């Protein structure tokens, strides 16, 4: 379970940092040019002019980091789900942890919460810490 926890922590940190950069830096730089945003908001604050360097940086962040974040989030979901099965998380705890990965800054809280739960389980049952999940098949040995 230690290896699964480490994989989860790495992916949660990467996805969390990318989400913060994407939402708190890229989106404002790309969209705060006074035009409508996503056909939802009629006008945004006119902080940077369209075509300016900050606007171009924002466009690059939202384009490239957005794509990278999407793919890495899918990997995060798989890694977190596998950890949830090894650590025997309840369905509500698992779903909350997965959903928190979509909210900037809250994803870091969810990672700390999940890590604390797994470490507590490993401390309570040291033999389970290094054990792999049984596949249900027996080798007869």
C-alpha cells in the first residue's frame, strides 16, 4: 500500500498544481480582456488587451496546460481509485476524494485527508502496509 500511496500523492500534487495554475493564472490572463467569456459572462474585466503578451501567455496556459491537466487527471482518477480499493475506503470517501481533485486548492486538502487515513490504517495494521490486494486466485503454495 506504500507504493500506491506514493503514486497517489505524486499524481494528486501534480494535478493540484496544474489546476491552480490553469484556473487562477491561465484563465484570468486569457479571458480578462473585456470580451464575453464562454458565452456565459457578457463582459469580463478589461485588464489585458487581446493580443497582448499576458493574454498570449494565458491562451498558451489554457490550451497546453488544460490538455495536460485533463490527461493527467484521468491518470489521477485511476491511481486514486486503486488506492481506495487497497485501503478499503468507503464509497462516499472515495467519491469525495475524486471530486475534490476538480476544485483548486481543495484538492490539496483532500490529498492530506486521504494520506492521513491511509497512514493511520498502515499504522494500525503494519502487515497490510506492504501487502498487495489479493486477486482471488490461489497458487496452491
